[in-house]
C-alpha cells in the first residue's frame, strides 16, 4: 500500500445539478477540473458533501463516471459507496472499482442500531464487491448514529483491504486511537474541517473536508505549513477558515447551497442548488453569502497568495 497517495488535502466533492435538479455531468467535470487545477491531492466523491443520502444509485454512478472521465490518473479518487442496504452498496462498490478509483469508503448502516458483527459483515460484503480496491471506514457518529469502536476497527483490520478511517468525530484523540489500533501502515483522515491543524498535528495522514472545495487555497497553505514544521503559522489560517464556516452555516439555506453560491460568485462555477429536502437559499441569504464570498477572497489574498 502506498500511503503517500492519501496524504494532503482531499476535498469532499459537491453534487452538481442542472436547472431541473438532475445530475449535470458537464458541471461535475468543470468542478473536478477546477479543484485539480488548484493542486489538491485528491477528491472524495459521493459522501455527505455530495448529498449522497438523497440520490438514486444511478445518479451516484453518473457523477462518479463524470469525475473519472475528467481527471482519471491526475489525482487520488476515493468513492463513498454506502447505501442503507447491502445490495446497492455492493453495486456501487463494484462500479467504482470498474472505473479505477483508488479507494472506496463507507459509513455504517444508519437508522437501526445494528450489532457490531452485523456492521462488520456489511462493510466486508462491500469490500468483497471491490476486491482489488482499498477500503476506508467513514466514522461520523454524530450523523450516522454509530460510533466506530476500537474493537470494531480491530476486527475490520483483519480485512487486508481496510487501510484506515475517515474520522469525522470531533475528539482529536480518536485519531490517535485509530492510528494505534491500525499500526504503522494505517491511514487516518481528519474529517472535521474546524480542526484540520489539530488533526494533522495529531497524526492524521491527510484531511477530507466539505469546505475545502470552496477555499482550497487556505487548506493547501495550512497543509504546506504543517509539512514544513510550522503548524503555529497555520493556526491563524485555521481560525479564519473557522470563522468563514460559521458564517456559511448562518444562512437559512443549507451550507452546501451557500458554498455553491459562493463558487458561482468567486469562481464562475454553476453547480445548481441542493437536493430536497435540504433547504436552498432564500433572497434574504444573499447579502450574507456575498459578504462571505468576499471574506474568502480576502483570506486567500492574505494567507495564500
């Protein structure tokens, strides 16, 4: 396994819709090209930021196909393939492998509280559907309602394709726990964007985050400073990014509708709105969106240019 391809800044890819709320392959390709040209390490496709929970299996396949058509081989691609049933999850996993992704990832089954042996069986079946592809566990207990315990992770590491964890729990200490359990070749991604610096300093191999795509320059600069041994210089950037995140979360519209509006203002990218039942922007949101877009531009000029 080559850990290097999982190091660095990996934006969680956004869903791209047309005016009829259908997946737009053209807009997907434009966003993928935009992010790769910014210099990110990879793309995490089909996760929370991609609104996967509200999409049909075929839509998720079409989106991943468009990403791979545009940037195959230019960066690392991790495809999140979990559905709330094993059959479709396995179909998405096999499809992702057929496209040549570097890894697949999966949250646990949600809603019903399943025992750990059933969760392990679910993940292993998904992994078996993509037998030549690395597998990453997505730990996001605050949304999935299931926590990846050290014992469950230890059990999953018996599967040689399980290379690590995308850890979106808030305690940075969890990163240390998974690294210790996983061993020297284990990959752990920092999930919460608000603790990118803390997570990386805590040992995270890289970061996967939902706000990286709207301000990749800031996260790339933080990563550069951390790699260079100057995490203290990255902290002011982290604090500014956190303030921006708080502003984006302060609108009536869902944060991803805000992000898409900012990308339209700052980058000329049209990605559509968000999939219902997620709320889109309302007119009263726009002054705050425009103010936040300007703040991002100024932060990039200050810290990353």
